[in-house]
C-alpha cells in the first residue's frame, strides 16, 4: 500500500508539472496575442489617420507629417506611396524635420532611424478607390517597455515554477503523512488477522480517544470487537462442551443404573424405576432448554448491534409488564421505581439481562416483593446509569456469592440450571458494564448492573 500511495502522489506531481507547462504556454500565448493585437490597433489607427488626410484628390502634408510622427512614437518606421508608386513621405523625412529636443527624447526609447525586419504594406482607400499604400515595420524599442515585457514573461515563468515546487512539496508531504496514517494501522490489522488465522485471539490495538473517528478508526474498532468475539466464542465453546458433558453424565448414569438394576432383578418395582428415569429425562430436557437459552444469549454476544437512545423508565416498565402476571400469580408484588432519564445502550442485550434477573428473583422468592430501580450513575467523572433488581427471597450464602455467576452452578435448593446469572454477567461485560450483588440468607438479594 505504501508503494501504491507513493506512486499515486508521484503521478499527481507529474500531472501538476504537465498542467503548469500547459498553463505557462497558454499564458505566454495570450500575452503575445495581446501585444500583437495592440500593435495592429495602432497600425489601423495610423491607416485611418492617413486616409483621413486625403481630400479632394490632394494629400494634406501637415496631417501626414503628424501621423507618421505619431507612428514613430508608437514604435513604427513607415513610408507612404501614392497609387502610382511615388513616395510621398517617410519616417526618415519626419525625423529630419524634428527638433533636437524631441529627437533626443525619442532616441531614449527607440532605436532610430530604421526598424527591423521586412516592411509590410497596407492598401489605402477613400470612397472605395485605392489611393496608395503604407509600408510599415517595427522599430527596436529601448528602455522600460521591452524590459517590462521581458520581466512579465520572466515573472510568469517564476510564478509557475514556484507553484509547481509548492505543489510537489505538498504532495510529497501528504504521501508521507498518508503512508503513516493509513498504511501503519492497516499493516497492524493485517498482522492481527494473521495471528487470528493461527488461532491466537489475544491481540492488542492502540486505543486512541478521538471525538471524531475516521474509517480506519472504525475499521480497527470493528476488527477488535470481532477478535474479542472470536476469543469469547472459542472459550464458550470449550466451556459449553465441558459443562454439557458434565451435566449430562449424571442423569445418563442414573438412567443406566436403573435399567441395569431391572435387568439384574435388583429392583422389582418398575413404577419406581420409570419414575426415576422420567425425572432424569425431565432434568435433561430442562438442561437442553437452558442450553437453548444460552445459545440465544450467545448469539447476542457476537452481534455488535447498534447503540440506541431509549427512555430507561419506559423500557424497564415494558419489560416488567411481561412478567407481572406470572409474579402476581405466585402471590408476590412487583414495584418499579426511578426517574425519567434517557440513555444510550444496546436494548436487546439489556432486555435479556433484565429478564434473567427478574426470573432469578421470581424463582428464589416465595413471599414479599420484587423491586426494580434505575437511575443515573457517576464514577470517575464518567456519566452512566444503573439498573437493580431486589427481592425478599431466601438470599445467598456468603460462600456461594463468588460462584453464582459460573455456568451450571446452582444452590442446593435451586430448581434452575445455573445459566441465568452466567448469561447476565457475560452480557454485562460485553456491554462494557459491571454487576454487583448484595445478599443475606433469608433476607433477599439485590443485583445491580452499572453501565
């Protein structure tokens, strides 16, 4: 990529050089056309003045003398012939009759008396009849006028050269800058992708707090999320396989033991055997359902999703209403409490967290109430929000608090599969939050997620 960027800017430099050359040619051409047009205007003025000096078939010599004098002042050597080819007046005649002061002044900016190059003739007409010809050629100019013309040409070329050098330097600077800003993070991402291809999911990408993120920053952020998701998926796959093997072994062993006992005649009460097998089958069904819940939750882990702005109170109340009937049928009451605040979050993930916390509180509370609270949270000058679910249930033993978020862990009297709180913790961490729990046996528990 660096080579491509470098050659791209070299092409830009060459294009700037080509455009400067073309521009210089056009500017100089326009200047030459302007100078030539000005000379032609002066010639036509002289022609018109000479034609005006011819009246009733007679040349007015005073007007001719003045016209050719002005022609000299404009930088032309000229002479006039009538229709028969006889010379009537020339610039040399005018110079001969000129006073010394005027002649001295003209010598300061014109090389007199003769011009340079060949004469060009122009026909003279009065009332449609040719009355003669004017022969004219430029005099060599001295002093400031030709110098100014040359300075203009020189300055024009200097301007174009300087502008080209500035454009080239800018292009080179930008090529280096873009090479560093673009190719470096891309090479870093390429190296990280190669590590992932080798099965190394632990990568480090520099985190730069930027208010405005460009496409490279967004690509890096998305890639980092993907790498973390792959790492989490790999760990979850290993843990899930291990946990399923462990959890299925017990009911299968019990079923196998009961069947062998029947075969060996150790147990004669088939009704009791069928009851035991049926209980273990229900246990496995419950385990499979729990795994399905975990699978749905894990699908949310690996979807980045879009951050949405929601009114937290309305969101919590809508989620709570879905379980209110079930909770009240158990003889419990459900209360929600919190201010009206707007937050930015992942609604799908937050809904799963709240649903699992409510389900956990419902299963472990026999009487009393379940309370959901929310509000603003501020820590280390960072604004956030919290969401808590509190119950008046049987609580959690102190030695169990460190284990309740492990997959398939459940208390001695728990009727669940030990997956709900594990899902809550993992989703909370995916969203960049944390979870706290406060509980006392026989007094209830309070789970608080903070974002």
